[in-house]
């Protein structure tokens, strides 16, 4: 089983009305690999990510997770999503629940773990992201960086095999970006399979096994961070990199 | 804040007259309208209790307080269930469910409440009984006799007018509350549903544990106000001869010709009830705001 790519995307298209957001993307991700996806806004990178766990249903094409083809069967999707953690740009913590309850809710109703076990796992994950002392606090009382770390802990508490990050630091004040990236780097070290949409080039250099540059709904270039930064092959990649690495 | 207000050139009015002193400010900000209502109630209460004719009317009408409250509370609880189901139905991905929910809401909106009460009491309920009878016959034809006998034995007259009145109010308010719940659910950002689903929760689980707790909290003040309205609208059930406050007042006025005594007392009773309930709603609102 381990030689099957953990994520396989085959000729996937996604249309929103007249907008053709993803135009025939194919992608394989090996277990334990970290892929960072970059590209201009509207290039379809977030949509690609959201199709991997079927938060958006692809218009055509196939998504395979651990050798299973995803269908629209809700039962299968719930099971698969439980194995895929997702972190959002705007955190999306549950504001009516405390931090610990946020981290425990899905464990209890999806994984059916008893309260004591869920709280033990939840506290362990809060320690992993460095904020066990905020367990009893409501998300509204946390800084953006702290909220995003709780969101990561909430995803990790499900023991996912894959983590998807959809621009996890884009909504953060600059001084809070590092604490989130540090948590993500620690995850990389632990061997997590990660698909990350982000323009944090420092993180990409340090952590990515591969980088994907997307434009206009297609994968333009897929290579190592070293090659992408030092000798990008495509003109569009060069142009984009010159724009985001302007300093 | 205070510094900017006094130094602002747009607010000269605040610098002169009573409003300029702290005590004056506080006097202006008092809810004078509310003090007015309380004074009216107190004045009326003294009048009702000290004048024999008014007091007699009050002794009659107060018997109906329980019926008014029981009718309102029962109908309201049913309306909440009906409204929640319909509100969720309005947002269903299933076209049939969505349209049935919309049809119900629009039908109720298009018919005056008084007419709907007559309709449900004298057309809807008998039709429902007929339906149960035919269902009973069908059970009988497939040899399910115990069930059939129960259904066949149902009498139209066995459904008391109070029950019909409660059904009618619940159906009417269910349609209003459906829109309240729908607005509440739609006020919750789409990211909440996405986060819940990405953790493997089903749609129903996400609704129950993530969306609804937040949505209901948001619409609690609106639900409270609708309950106050329900108490007032429950007076309409007097047309079905349900002996609520209004019906008893009508009977009293009709038999004694003391219209003034009956209807002043009745109005003051409703006003007292709704003022107390509104205070409760305001208290809930304040508590919710503090928790934010």
C-alpha cells in the first residue's frame, strides 16, 4: 500500500459557472512529502486544495486518497475528510466553544472517542502547538496567531494522514506569522504529508520537497524549491517570482 | 470618547442646557416612555382594584390568564419546532423539500391570521380527521385491525377548540419563525460549515453542533419578541370561543353591558404581561451582549 501515492489528482477540472478555476490538473503526492503551491490570486491553487477533500466537488476528473477514488457518497467523504486535516486562511474556529472544546468536538462525534480520551489527545495537541494554557479560553480572546495554532491543533487531534494548509498566514499580522510557521515546520519534521498553499518563501525553502507554480488554473511548473527560485524554466514563473521577491 | 464629543464642533447642543451636566445627561437618557407605561399600569391597577365594577370585571377576566398563557406557550413551542424544520427545509439541497417549505411560508404569509384560524379550525382539522379515517380503512384492508379501529374511532368533535386554536397559532408562527431561523443560520459564515465538514462531520452533525448553537444565539432576541407577539395574537383564538382573557372579557361585557370596565381591564392585563415579557427579552439580550 505504501507505494501508492497518498494523494492522486487526475485531470481534474473545476468550473464555477463561467469561471474555469482549475483546468485539467494532475498531481501525485507521495507519503511524507511536503508540497508548496504558489501562484497569483485566481490561479486556482486554493480551489485545487479544496477539491482534494471535496469541500468543492470537482466538475470532472478524479481524486484518489490512499488508493481510494473519492465519490460523492457522503459517508465515504466524511470518512476520508476525517483523515485529512485542513487549516484555513481565516482559522474558522468555533466561536461558541472553548479552545479545548474546539479541539475535542470532532474527536468525540466523528472518532467517537470518550470525553476523557478526547481531552487527553486535545491537550497533547495544544501542547504541541504551544498554547495549553489557553485551553479554557474562547477563540475570540486569542490573537490571530494563537487562533491559527489552535486550528492546527484541532486538525491534528483527528490524527490525520494528510494536512492541507490554505494560505494559513495570509490573514495574520507580520509578528504572528513566525509562530504559525514554526508549528508547521515542526510538523514537517514529524514526517506529515502536507499540501500547502502559501507565499511564505522562507517556509518553502526550508520545508518543501517540491514546489508547484500554478497560473490560470493549470500547473505551470513543478520542481524543487532550489530550482524554482534559482532557475525557473517558464517565463510566467520568472515573472511571478520577480513580483513577490521584489526586495 | 467624552473629550472628542465636547471638542467636536458638530455637537453644540450637548454643551448647553440640562444635557451639559452629568445629572442632566442621565435624566435625558432615562427611558421616559417606559416610566410612562409603568405609571399607566400602576394607575390602572389602583383604579381596577378600588372600583367595584372594575374589580368585578378583573375577577372574571383573570380566570382566562391561564388559558392565554397555556395557549401562547404551547403554540409557541410547536411553532419553534415547525419553524426550525421549515427554516432548515428552506435551505435544503433537495428541490422538493425546499419548495414545500417555501410553499408553506408563502401560503401562511398570504392569509390573514384571523382567516387562517377559522380555516384550520373548521376546514383543516376536519380534513385531517377524514384523512386519518381513510388511513384507518386502509389499515383495515391490509388486516391491521387494532390500528384501524383506533383511527376509525376518531371523532371530529373530539378535537377541542383549544387544540385547534393552538394548532392554528403554531402553523402561523411556524412560518414566521422559519424565516427567523433561516436568517440566523445564514448569518453564520460559510467557513464554519466548511471547518466542521473538513473534520469529517456530516451535514446534520455540523448543523447541530456548530451552526445551530451560534444561529439560535443570534436570533434569541428575535425569538423573544415573537413570543411577546404570540401572547398578543393569542387573543384571536377568542373567535373559536376558547375561554382566554379576551373571550371572557367579551362574555362579561356582553352580559353586563359594562364595556368600558371589561376592555380597560383586558387591555391593562395584556399590557402588563407584554411589558414583563419584554423586560425578560431585554435581559436576555443584555446577557448575550456581555458574553460576546
